[in-house]
C-alpha cells in the first residue's frame, strides 16, 4: 500500500481508464462524476473508491475529481494477488495431513476384504 497526495482539481481516476488500484481516502474530498460529467456522489475521509474497475470490470466506471487537496492510500491489484510464499504454515500442514490421511484411507480400502454388499455384487456380476 502506498500513500498518494492529490491536488485540488486533479482527476484521481478517469471514466473508462483501466483500473489498477483501489483508493482509501485519508484526508480531503472529491466528487464522483458519472458519464456526462454529473456529480451524483462525493467521497471523503473513510471512503473507498476504485474497487469496481479493479475487481470487477477492468475499467473505471466514474471520474473522481479532488475538490480539496487529498491524501489517499492506494492498494494496487498486485497487492491483492495471493503469494504462495506467504501461505500460512498451519494451512500447508493441514493440507499435507489431509493428503496423507486420504492416501492411508485408500490403502486400507484396497487391502480390506470387500463389504458384504460388494461381495454379493461380485458374485452376481
């Protein structure tokens, strides 16, 4: 996550641009402009914007224009992708234990005599 400073009057994101980050507003205010340039919403401290373009459509669905100087936190799409090297060791241990347990169950089934129902099917077969 990185900090971004934006001057009043600047476009933070622009309609139809490719979405590469989600923004968290720490300070400042901005208008959200839909197609046609109408401001139908505003964002301020504690608000989040940019998630639709990044997570769903790939394109920005609005233009966000800073009304005042802003301080934002920016989380890029690469920061959202799982990193196998950061995987939880406990989770990996559980996965290994589950795989080992499944192999043991398969071996027991293979080495065990068939159930009465399976034996009857084999005799009729």
